[in-house]
C-alpha cells in the first residue's frame, strides 16, 4: 500500500514537503496499521483519487465532504461519489434532486461523479479513509492537517474558485478561504437528516454564473445515465 504516492500531476510538487512532515509520518504509520488490521475504505489505491483526478491548475470548484462512505464497496475516493454498481446513497440522491430543480438536469441512475472531476471539480473529503461501519473512525489522526493545507493552497495561490460548503462541518473550513478572491457558498448538508434544508440552495447555477462572470468555462453537471445496476 502506497501512502505517499506519485499523483502524476502538479500536486506532486505542491505537496512534496507536506508528505515529509512529522504529522504526516505519524498518519502514515496509523493508516498502514489500519489497512493491515481492519477493513478500511476506500481501497488503498483510491485514497488520493480526488487529487489524481483534478490537478491543481485545473481546480475551479471545491466540494468538501467529511468522511468517505463506510459501507462495503461504496467509497471511491471522491466525496459524495460511489463506485459503479453501488446503490446511490441518500445524500447523493438529494444532490441530484437539487440539480434537477436548479438546472433541470436529468437524475442519473448511478453515483459515479468522476465526470465532474474532469472539469475541475475537486471532490475532497477532510478525512480520506475510514474503517468499515465506523464513521469518523479516522478523524483527528492527521488527515485534517493535510486536507486543510490543500484548501489553504488553493485559496492562497488561485483566484475565482467556488467552494461549496454543505453542512456544519464543511462550514468550519470557511476560515481557511480568502473570500475576497473566491466565492464561498454555504448550505445545509444534503443528508435527509437535514429535513430538506439543502433544497433550493441553487449552488450549481450560482457556481456556473460566477465562473462565467470570471471568464471560466462553466461546469456541465449532467452525468451519464447508461450504467445500469
């Protein structure tokens, strides 16, 4: 298992010093032991899926999650996304409903969000791993130092990105973001536990309007619907 990978894009140079810091070495030891002793998600090769899929220079939109999904074969390394063939989780169903009401986009029959990453949407969880069936089990082990640094770097070295902060946890990351140079959109979490408070936020149209205003290509939020369960 490779904890300090080659990401094969611009993140390698940006994160090389971060990979050598003491807190990351401690995290590496912990994660290696976890994968050896427990069932951990996502699969080890997908721990850095978000960074491998969206290079630093291509980042335009950042959606922040908290933990990977902790059910069998769900997590694919992208926040809110699931592997092909896996039942769409309730939070993602609500994201799709908002997409439909906001932009009229047909609700897909799969939960694979990789099409967004190819357009510059960084789907970043604050914690990149989790034990099966134990949400939050890898929080406060060091991942937050790493992912907070990524948010800071994007905020400080890029301009006119859109940060989508859904739920109370994601909203705590606002303090890392330069709101003078970026758009921060906040909403309730798309989980059914939020009792529909997420609906009507129109974050997808607001994101595209901001990108267009700043001479960037908007995101095509539609997803393929030809992958059947």
